């Protein structure tokens, strides 16, 4: 662990410096929304923010992207893929979203890796800012063990102390960032680490929304046929918003567009909440009603993910609650499940 | 407004915006089909053709269709183009086809035809009465508010011929027969009056013509009402009591009320029910005619109507015309123009020779589409302006490529009268231009220059001429926009209409009698057919059917029929049936469901390959000229 201190006054200076080496993505307020977007000037960003309305997964796995283009000539077939390899740095990603990326890393990794995802991911550094209080009325990261402070997966973690941040790193690339910008950092004061621990404990206490996740996970073994799924599903308006804003949902569909002798293959986000998602040729649908579709989402996150990847598929960001137009609150649902 | 939520269409809208089949260059019809051209050639030719037709047949031989999908600024320019550049009042839009009966009905009853209360007040209602609105599928973000109200303890009364999703939340769900809304509403009012549940104070101090209403509705006993509607009399009485029991009762309605030959009557009965119980002009009460496009309200506000100028100022008022003439430099015509449905009759009769259609697809949206297609084919010049080639564009002599909402600046006025900014987020594809730019070019081409450098300048002109928009400017629209009427730069906008006083003074009770639909079932055509929308699709699908995700959700037309009828037709879900009316027939798959009553069928109108409007009846409401999309008689046979 390497740790130094960054004065709040010098954050802009640091970001300006980072912009020389990276395309910097940072929190920007725009008409009441909080976006994580590339900035041209460090002054555009805000460090007084909760979290972005949508998860930063689209920086690695965009809602729509071209996988490749092709063209057919006389006896030739050309296929062109141009993965993005920009050097990027996200300044101000939240701990829950770092955990979300770890989940996506596992999903897009493994035996077969996804080149588009990894060309972006491998070239992106993460500077995470720990939360001092819940981002929204909906988030519950203390229950999923993904916040309010990051434990792994980041390059640099910043924890707000009084008028400064404690900057820590666990990785070689993080150490390089701290070292090459050592001018803006200051050495650790004696009680800074203790101060951080105190603040993390204090921050944890501010999270009132809690879920007994272990109980939920255990309960999933016997709740598959429970009535709860029907009572929750009846509120669902099939918008797919929960899956689109979710930091861990990774389903996509591919489409081919061809005109004459050339074309392209596109990849768009898809959602298990859509009726067409599970429809087979001939019209048979593995998940014919919203009850099965909604249940699938919960089971994937709180049961199947644990078997498949050894991790929970939910990072407690609460965005699905904010996005739901059917007024479904995952915390309420989980607590109900935990009581059963 | 949306509380950060989007429906499935909003989440996937990028798919059609970036669709590779968007129109990118002006197209001119040649002998072998369309060929691409540049703007200068296209505008020059279109202007010449329009001028020739005006010179030969007069300005009334041209008709313009404005669009609820376009901005206020663009609708304003389209009506100005018709009135000043061409010299005709022949300008209308699809608002005619969805809420013209609201415009007539609520103007007569209240003096103003818009949603009376803001959307967010639905959540505070004690009673929500939804009639003729499949809110979940057509206005999901409003359905969300209804469910939130129920969560807070509100009672939901629901009247619909189909068991729609909201019925799961309803305290009472009344499945009424198609087109019997007046009988149901009169039945409810009869109970409210007979049992003395009406608001005497409100009726005496705020309304007029109560005695006439009493006389008419008293004859609609719950028993008679039950006989007509098919809803049990006890249910009718209970709905009446629940509705009248609260001072925060709201009524939500949509096309199920308006698209009837009795559309205006239906609206008048709704207005009477609200006034009778004192539920107008206060928080979480009133009437919510739910508008379907993002700018139906605005298209009407801007005067894209054949008899009304911006802000519903009457074309017959010479003072208004003088005011407009000063600003416009041309005297707008006095004689009312043609409505959308009349335009096609006029085309068939040779009175209309040219049409300029912006962002609409009447070849699919208008009733009895075979007749509409014939009318469009008979035109000497058909100019279509759209973001995609569609069924109407294919019949055109020229098609101009337009920018979509994400590619331009402007304002929309939503269903709660809220004027909001839309901002350019992405560039338009190819040479496509914003509709306001195209109209300006064409107008200059025929000798009436419009010199606007931005939509903001157009809004400033709108504010100068439109009393209800007088206080609106782009600077003031930052944030959440403003609700009209907004009469001066320091006016805060108006949340609730008819507070203390109706726009017309006293609210007017207009008693109405039940009239059956224009076309009744018969031994030959034994099914009553109704039409509507599905959640993932929008209108004729020109946009949503381009989105692979949305199209996959509802890829084909399905005819909903009741299991008993299915059994007697020997049809199962997924089998093809032929549905025929007196006007034409379509083939589609059956969807057997008890969500619909016996001898009734439902078809969504999104699908060109099984176009519901081949079947529908072009019979019009006499006052508003809205067609009866919601009832016609059909027969259904299994396809062998």
C-alpha cells in the first residue's frame, strides 16, 4: 500500500496534469443530471457529486457499437475491426462501480475474452473517490460489501478527509500515477490513516438501507416458486431500464446491416426483461411472462452469479430503483425475500 | 416530469435515430423511381410546382399537414407557410385524429381544452377514474403516477372494454361495451344526483345549465345504464359513490373516449361528471386528456388547425387577423380551411391538387386507408417531408429529408401544457435539415421569405402573437419549462386551470344522450372491432419498427379474440385469421385471450402489412370531425 495526501485545492491541478497523459472522464453536472463524460478542461468537473445517473459501463461496453465492417469485392472479402485503444482515466468513479467493473471483467473475460471490451478496459485507469454518505435514497452498498470505500479493483483510491484526500494505491500503475505527479501530492501526516478509518466507519453508519444479502442468497434455493415474483412483476412496465442502468448487466444483441456488397455488424444492449429476449424460433418462449423474466434478473444477480463467477451480481448502487417506472424497489424486494 | 424514468421506447430510441435507412438527401420521383438530388434543385422544383397549382387553381387547392412530432416552432412555421406563403387555411395535423373532440368538448364546457392539472398531482389523488385509456401501454410514465397514487391509498376506477394492465390495481374494473361511454357516465351522474352526492355549492356558484343535465341523466338509471353498457348496475352505482366521495378525484382519458362519432359527447359527459362533484380547479382533481405524441398539444397551440390561429385565436376575428398581418406582412385568409379527413375527400373531388405533408403518415393513420391512398395518388403534387421513407412518402412526387428530435433545437408542449426545450444532441444524417429550415427555404422559394437564424427567434415571434405564450422565452425555459397560460415575462405559468373561475366564466353542463356507434354489428359482420397501441410500438411504426429491439418485442399484428369466439371459429393463438369489414380485409395471427369480451376484437394499428385502418370506419363526429377508429363491425374467419 502506498499512500499520500492530495489537498482539495489541488484536485484541479492534478486532473489538468492527468489530461496530458489520458483522456480524462470525470463527473460533470448537466441540467440536473450527473454524467461521467470526457472533459476538455478540469474546471468542467465537479467533486461535490453523488453518482452518475447511469453506470459507467457504457465507457467499456457502449449501448451501441460497431463490432466490424465488411466488404465483398471480386473474389475478396475484407473484414475490418477497429477497437478503441485510447488511454483513458476515469477520475471519480465510485466504489460500487469499481465493483461493477470487476464483475464485467469476469463476464467478458474467462476462456474467451471480448476484444472490444478489453481494448477499452485494459487502457483505462480508475481513480476512485470513496463515498462519505449514501449517493441517493436508494443505494445500499454496505450490504453488498462494495462500498462506501473501495477495497480492490482501483488504481488510485481517494478518501475525503477534512480539507484533503487520502490517496492510496495497491497497483503498480497506481504507484506510477502517484509518482509521476508527486509534485501535487504531499506526504502522509501522522494521523491521516487513523482519520480515514474513522471516516469510513462514520460513512458506513450513514447507510440506513440494509439488506441481509447472505439470507437472500440462501433463500433463493427455495423461493423460485414463491408468489412474491408475481406481486412484484405486476408492477413492471417492461422498460428494461433496470438492466440498462445496472453496472453488472451485460446482455447484448448483434445486428447485421448490409447494403450491396458491404455492411457492418452492430452490438446493442439487450435486456432479459424483454419478451423477445427469450423467444425461440417458432414462437416458444422460455420466459413467457414478466414473472419469469423478473425472477430471472433476481436469480442471476443473487444466485447464478455466485455459482458462475463466485461473486454477487449486485453492487448495491440503487440505480435500478431510481430508473424503475413501475416503482419497484430492489431493497424492499430483497428484504421481503430475506424474511421468507 | 419523468422523474428520471424512460419507457422502453425512450431507452431504445437511439436505434431509430442512427438507423442506416434514414433519409439523407432530397428525393425526386423519376420515371423509374426516386433519384437523389441537392437542396437547391429540390426546393426550386417544389416551389415551382406549388406556385403553378396556386396560379391555376387558387391557394385553396393546396393543403398542408403539420405534425405533432415536430417542434412548436416548426408547427408555427407550417401554419404560417400555409396562411402567408400559400394563402390558405388548409392546415391541420393528426391532432384532428386524436383529440379534436377534446378541443371542441372541453372548450364548450370549460373554455379551455387542455389537461387541467399537472401530471404530478395524479399521485395526490384520492380517486383516479381512468376511462378509455390503456395508460400502461400508451402513457407508461403516467401509469406510473396512477400506480403511485394507488400505493398511497387512492381508489382506482377503471372503465375499458379490454382487461388492461391497470385492472390489476383497480378497486372497480368495469368492462363496458364498445362505444357506450355516455351511458356509463350518465348512469354514474344519475346515481350521484339521485342520492344527493353532488357538490351543491360548486354547481350553484361555478356552473350553469344544471337543471337540463339533471333532466337528461335522471333517465339513465343504473339499470338502463347497465343494459346499454353491460356493466352490472351495482358496479355503476358503486363507481358513482366512490367518485363523488372525494374532492380529489381525477379523470384520465385518451382515444377510447375521443375516437368515436360521439367523441364530443363523451368529453362533455366527462366534463359534467367532474363539475357535478366539484372536482375542477383544485389540486389533484380535474380532467386529464392524455396526449399521445410529444407535441400534439403544441401543434394545436401553434394554430396548425384550419379554423384557429396560434393560441386558439379565431380565424373569423378580423382584429386578430389585423394583428397577425402586421407581424406577418401578409393578411391571413378568413375562410376556415379543411380538416385532415376533409382534405382527402377534397383531393378525390379535385378541389385539392397539392399536399405538403410534414412528419405524418396518413396513408396508414387515417381511417379507410384504401380511400386515403387513392386520394394521395390523385394529387398533382405530393410533397412529403420525413425522417424515413414511409407509406405516404412512397406515393409522393418529392421527399425531403428531415432532422429528428435529437438533431435540432426547439420546444415541445407536453400533455400538461408544459413548454420544454429540446436540444440538439447529435448531428443530422447526410444532408437532412431541421423542418423549420426546410419550411423557411420552401417559403422563400415561393416568394415569402422567412428569415430566422434559430428556433429561438421563432419562439420570440410566437410569444408576441400568442397570448397564452406571451411570457415564454428560451431564457425562461431553462430547468423544467413553463406551463401555459403564461401571459407576461414575469408570469410564473399556470399549474391548475379553472381555479376559482372557468376560462369561459361558468362551467357549462351540456347534457348528452347515448348514441350507438355509427356502424353496428350484424349477422354478416358480427364482431365489434376496436383498435389501439402496444407498449413497444408507436403509431405506424415508422420509427419503432426500425428499432430492432422494439420490433422484436411486438413483431407482428395479432388480433385479440375471446376464447369462446376462438372456439366457435376453431382458431388457436398463432393461427392466421382474415378480418374483414365493409371496406376491406387484412390477414393476421389470432391471439386468444380473455382480456377481451365476446364478439369483440382488438387490432393494434402499427402494422402496414396488416393495417387496421383498412378496416376502420371513416364516419366522423359531426362537431370535431374525428373519425370513429374505436368501433367498426367486422367478420373473422380462419385462414385455411
